[in-house]
């Protein structure tokens, strides 16, 4: 029973954020190599059409959908908001992830009879935001403390982080023998802007008091760290285009840099069975310049003020006493700023899959199977995990892949995540001569009312691919 | 080649149509209706005084008074969002002497905007006698509260009962809290 509840807990934690389950393993699309540097490679060389080779957006909310709150159904908005707050847990979150590839390319090299090595490179920009739902703060804002005596309002529920960065990467892939391929990718991160507030502690609670009705306890330990933001806010000019220019400069080797790498492999168990796995974004960014951190730290227990018979220290007037109370509150809520450098770790992602290929193409000339043709179908299971501030988020996907015509490949996925057990994804990749276009999206069952989807994801892009063994 | 291109583009366009898909009607303007109505409770003043506190320089201290500058009630957030306030007082008296508690609200110009008082009953047997008083601020009275920035608290020993000296038994305790009803956003 405990195992069952654990499994259920695991499944409810499952999520989608940054998961590109349709793209993973879709080896006709060159960008699949970014999800597993040790993936199979099916081209001799390629280049991405600049700024159009990979456009990815993903937004999600694990607790409520847009439709839950904003449906035009005549129900009072505040009632819907209250229902949403009651329904959501502090582990629910909102997230946005966006990527835009500036350029990318790759080419195979090695002995001319068998080019078994592949070098790929590129530069992409990424935005990643996650904000957990601070339930206790929402309840405090909705209800106040008067009817919540003795209820602690936990400040550690304030947990959010976000970053905009650019990533320059070079990857190396080697097919060691016919069964084993591995790859690594080195990355240089250039942080454009970063903020995070993930280590908050403390509590606000109103308890029944001794000397007065209540004992109001403030225990605050809040911190927010930012880099690359204060210079934009504090600068004298209000001209937005100057800020844009400043941001653009940071895309290539800005002031706050980091290093990281990806690793991965593919192993053919048999001709038809295949396993692969990858670890992505094992890396850090060191924030040294343009850093501004904010801290509120203090503890105070407030019983009210005692102006008539203050229990004062010797010689203290009641005026002094009153000033002390005022100062205590000012100290408590004083925001201290510093410029201490800090390091952030990129969210590490893990992918793994088990695949089975079947159904070779029938040759038209004779009623036999052509030996060198690859399989037309594949099915498999994929597992995905990402490390997040509160807890890792997981997803499990089953898929079916099919080569439809010589030039069209499609993949259908079914993913289990924290909101739904019915996330259907679909992707196609079209190849016309050297020209490749792909579009991938998920949560198709929700598309009859997109506002009711708790997450939506879309990737598309254009490449020019030179394939080996064109047939 | 061209034919093929057209065919593929047609498939892709079809695919994109399924992506664009339907939406049911939503109304983001509803966010303008957002209105929070929290009820905030806070301690106000308190004291806990033995009877002997009312004896100084060999005579009864009939009146003890102090004023407190409170710039809370006329702050913008308070003025804009508080729609009702209640001040709740509770005294516990075990002195054989009745006391009057008076609270005055004064504005910037030291003009009195509001005053109220209540009596904490004497306790001839020195048992705890509990007296409560609730002052509700609504409408004009709430405006008077929002105009005030100074509160004068006066405790006065009433005549009758035991004399107050440095051996009078008992004590008087005052607790008080404010209950503030807030409405942010839409106020009809």
C-alpha cells in the first residue's frame, strides 16, 4: 500500500517543463542532437536557417488552467480565484521556457569510407522561469490573519527563479562500432539576466498572547538575488532601445559566464532494440558583475504597545520605549542590499529511452526485404527528469514513430504528467531535397479549448540537410 | 518537385490548423474585478499594573495619561483599503476600585476627532472582574479614525472603593486589539 501511495505521489509530481518528448530521439531532425549528444545521426552535414532553425515555447501551470480562472461563464472572478487558491498546493508551479536558435550546424568526418564522427555547434538563447505557488501568502492576502489565529504562514513557500541566457555549444559524436555511439557537448553560458529567490525561510504567525490578546511573531529570512538587472533599472536613461542594445551585447560572452556540458549514448541491443540516455546542462553560471541582492532578516514578537506603565529599562521614558517599538519594526522590514557574487546551477535534465523498430519497407522490384533499408516504424518508452528548486519533475512517455512517405516522418507521443494522464503529442518532419521543416506540439486533446490546457508546447524550425545514402 | 512541395506545404498547413484549434470564450478583463477582502488583526495597547502603581509621592495617582503618535491610520494604504475597523478592549480588574478608561483620537491640528470611554468595575473581593468594550468605526466615524494620527490613553481611578496606597491588593490589566476589514480593488 505504501508503495502504491509512493508511486501515486511520484506520478502526481510528474511534469512537463522543458520536456521535449516529441523531439527526443527524432533523429531526422538535427536539433534532436541537443537532447542527446550521443544520439543517432542521419545526415552528412546540415545547417540551420539562422533564427528559424529551432523555435521552442512551452508554458504551463500545474495547478490551474487559464480557463479555470478566466472562463466567461458569469461566475464571480473572486470566487473562482478563491477556488483556485484552495485547490492548489505549495508544490504547484507556473513555468515558461523558450528557446531560439540563432545559428547551428554540423558535419560528419572521419575516414572517407565511413564517416563515423560528427561535429555540431550552435548558439541559442533561452528563457527559463519557474514560480512555485506561495499558498500561505495567497491565503494571507485573501483572508487575513484575523480568522487564522495560530496558523503559521510559511515564507519558504516563496520560491521563484528566472533567467535569460545564451548558450554557445560545440558537440562531438562518435559511432564507435555498429552498435555503440556516444557524444559530449561543451557549453559556454552567457547570462543575460538572472533572478532567484529560492532559499527563503521564516514564518508569520498570530498566536494567543500573554500580556495582550495576541503574540504576533515575525520571523523573516528572505533573500532575492539578481544579476544583469540593476544596471538596466538604475540607469539614468528611460530609453528602452538602449537597454535592448545593452542586452544584445551580452548574447555573446556577456559579463556573467558559466560552463557546462551534456553527455549521452545510444546502444543497439539487437537490430531492432535500442537504448539511449543523456544528461544535459551539467553546469553553472558565476554571477560576478552587475549583481544586486536583497535581504530581509529579522525576528520580532509584537504584543502591542504599553504607553502607560512601560516595563522600561532604568531611566527610559515612555517616549523612548515607543521609539524602540517603531525602530524594531523598521529594522525588521529593512531591505538590506549587497553585491555579493553568487553561482547558479543550471537545471540538470535526464533523458532515457528504450526503443523497438519494426516493419521494413517492401521492395517494389521483388517481393523481398531490402537489406540496407531501415525500419519504417518504432515504438518506445521515454523517461524525463529535470532538477528544480523544490523537487525534481518527472515525465513518462510512450511513442509511436512512422516514416509516412520517403520524405515525411511523424511521431505520436503519450505523456503522463502532473495535470493530466492524457497528454498526446504529435510531430512531423518533412524533407524536400535538402530542405527540412519540422513542427512538434503536445497536449492535443486539450486543443478543443486551448485555454483549458495546463501546458502547451510548440517547437518548429527549418534546416538545410545533406543526407548520406540518399535513396 | 513543385508538385511535391505543394503537397507537403498543404499537409503542414493542415497540421498547423489543427494546432491553432479552438478556444472557448475567455474574458481576461475579469482580472479587473479582483477584490481581496482580508481581515487583519493586530494588537493595540496593553498594560498590566498592580494597584501600587497608582500611588506616588505619598498620594493617590488618580489619573495616568499618555499619548502615542500613530501614523498608521492616515497612511494611504489604510485610508484606501480599510472599510471597517473594530477596537476591542478587555480589562481584568482585581482592585476594589473602579477605573475609567478613555481613548481620544486627535488629528494633525490636535483637534479631537473622536473619543470614547468605558468603566472597569471594582472588585470588592479581589476576584478578577472582566469588562469588555468594542468600538466600531464605520462611515463618518471611520473617516475620523483615518484623520487621526495621535491617540491619548487615559486611565482614571473613580471615587469610592478602597484607597490606593503602596499596600493596596489587586491589579488592573488591559488588553486591546484592532480588527481591520480591508477591501482592495473594486469598491462599489
